[in-house]
């Protein structure tokens, strides 16, 4: 896969991320540290995992030649997310860092073998597919959590209702 193909995939991820941010905005502040399902992450932990490990760390790792997940640090950060505003700010900050990393990623980085902390080494482009799959999977967890908490999540394909930077390109 070349840069042009990754840019198309990144545009799809960008739109999904916009729906994800709108979902975070609907979660009650009081629910962020709860465990709606036993032995699963709290909503705050899911947010730090998606935004930090899945999006930011993978994008920066491909650009830099090695994925270094900061999952332990993210677990600590998750306990500090006590409001939707804090969770949205974290998600937005991670997006900015990931977007900058993707902009700096070229064909050489996409073709290079990238090691990870997950005992997996693959060409950089593979990790954009991993990112997309993980985003969809964990966003789905938040949809279930929202419904368990009595919150109606945004329609999953309502990209046109996203904040402007996450809307479909004209």
C-alpha cells in the first residue's frame, strides 16, 4: 500500500473518529469511571485506549519506525478523566498528534517493517488496518456502554453531523 491509499483510509478513519467524539460527548460524566460490564474497561479506559494506544501510538509508531504503546500510562490517565470535556479534550489532542504523524508518513515508512510491543512486526501500512479494526471494535464497546447507561448513541454512519474537521470531504 502506498501513501495515496493510506490517505484514503485515513480519511475514513477521520470520519469514524468524529462519530466517536460525538459518542464521548453523550456519555454522562458520572459513568466514565464505572464498569457497565464486569471485567471490561471503564468508558474512560476505552477512551484512553482508542485515542492513545490505537490512534496516536500506532500513527506515531509507523511514522517513527517503532510502535511504543503507553498503555500503562494511559490506564493511569483514565482514572483522571472525570468529565466528558476532559475525555473529548484527550481524544482531540491524540487526534492532532496522530494526524501530524500521518501527514509526515510516506511510502518508505509504510513499506518499512515496524516492531511493536505486541510481539508483532509488519510493514507500516498493515498497522493502519489494525488501527481501523481496533477503532471500530472499541467504538462498538462504547456504543454498548452508552445503551446500558440509557444513552442513545449517534447513528454510526452519521458522518455529516460530525464536527467540521471530521465531516466528509466536499
